[in-house]
C-alpha cells in the first residue's frame, strides 16, 4: 500500500464488482458515492462531471472497460470483444481534451486484444495497475516538484489537480502536499475557478481536509495578489501536453501564466507522462472542449445573467511552453520545456523515484 502523506481523499473505488465514484458535483456540501455497474453509466458520469480531472478520467474509463467487458462476456462468450465496441466508443466520446482518457483506453484495448476466455480478471488487474501507477507517479512528482520550490512562501493553484482529479495525492496538489510537509509552503491561494468552482468546492475542500492553510480568491484577483508579491509559484496540472510543451489546462491557466511572467512569478506544470501527447506537435492541435453556455449563465439552477445574453464557455485553454518555467513528470523535471527536452524525457522508461 502506498503511503498517502497529507491525503485523506479517495474519489475512485472498485468495490464488490462495481465502480464507486465520489460525486464531485455535490462537494463540499455532501459526500455521496455513485455505484456504477455499466460502461454507459461510467461515460455519463465522466461527461456530467461526477468525476473530473485528467488522470481521474483515465482511471475511471479503465474501470468502465472492465464493466463493459463483464457485461459483454455475460451476453456472448464468443464475440464479447465485438459486442463491447459500442461501450468503448461511448467512453471515448465522454470528454475530448484530457488525453489520459485515450491513453487508458489504449492500454485496456491492448489487454482485450490479447485475451481469450473470461477477460474480467486480466482487465481488472490492468485497471488497478493504471490506478496504482498514477498514485505512485503523483507521490514521485510531489517530491520532484517540492525540490524546485526554494525559499518558504505561498503558492497559487487553479482548478483542482488534487486527489479528486487523480488516483490519489494529486499532481499540482501533490507538489503542494509534499512542499507543505517539507515546510516550504506556508499557504495555498486557490482560484475559485469559474464556472464549475473546482477551486472553491474541491481544492479548498481537499486542503481543509488535510489541514493545509488555504485562502480562496476570485479568479480576477490573482493579478493583484502577484503584484503585491504574495506568491512565489503558480502550480497547476494539465489535461494534455503537446510535443513542444504547450499545455492545455482549465480555462484561466493561460491568463495566469501571462500574469505570472509579467510579475516574475514562476509557473510549474505538474502532470504524469500519460498526459503528454506526442502526436500533437503544438497546442493548436489540442481539441478544446466547449461546454454549454448554460453553465455560465446559471448557477445551481439560478440565472446569473439576463435572458437573451449569450455565453462562451471553453473548458480549457493552452499555455504556450515559453511561459512554463518547470514541467514536472514522474520521469523527471524539465526546466523551460521544448520539443527536444520532451522527446528525451518520453524516451525514459522508468519513474525518477
Ligand atoms: O473540467 P475539469 O474539472 O475536468 O478540469 C480539470 C483540470 O483542468 C485539471 O487542472 C487537470 O485535469 C489536471 S488534474 C490533475
């Protein structure tokens, strides 16, 4: 069992032959798990943000494949691979930007292609491996990222790249957990992250659970915070990193990166190697999910804009590599990422710790 320093949150659980997901839409008010037994339910849970965050989406989809195979094999022991194809398509169509989804599906498909007979056990072993490897990668990135922090100070994060967004421990919040444990972080400033409020509802909740001091701020307040010299690092996760180091993350990250560079604050992007997409040469090739305008125009069912106003709601933006000071993966740290450094890093097979 991997030790979980400063981490008490578990969002994805495989229990009694079903997938249990902490319903993140209800946090911080209510802790309720959904119990899912079909791949279609899993795809819906991803699309509707019951579970979210790039690595968590990949892990969830892997367990979704286990459910798809089990149900398919119960129907036809001869043609289960063919009969589960529609479920695989639904999982792949659930959200477009987080490349970990497609990476996890590829891993599961390799097992499917090499399995005859009942696939359940082998697929479950692979899904659990994806889950455990992610936690181990996060622990490793936590240590590597914390080593970059330097003098004790405060940091800023955006969205939620914590236990809830991963198999556990978190990417950006993994570095923050490790940095706090080492006495290098005195406080975390968390952008509220409109429109889903992942910063307010999820990041602040996780940090409060783990007794790490957190101060919430409106997204628009980050520039003033930087101008007052209040933070040393912006630390974020990523949903997809192109071959040249351009990084897609929650909408607003790009603005933070520009603001950070202007104020001399450093930007650290923390993401496992499964987030790197070498097939996409640069950020312009990353598909950006457009979500319903309704998410902006209403909040919890209440209108916050006049009838007749339109809304523009891209879920992610792309930060150019030139604005990233450090890219931390479980395979090592890249300072000032570029295509050559990323290609080298992706050639390394083993985790750095
Ligand atoms: O829309 P979400 O909540 O899935 O967006 C999540 C993010 O943008 C995270 O920062 C990213 O997935 C990294 S999670 C370790």
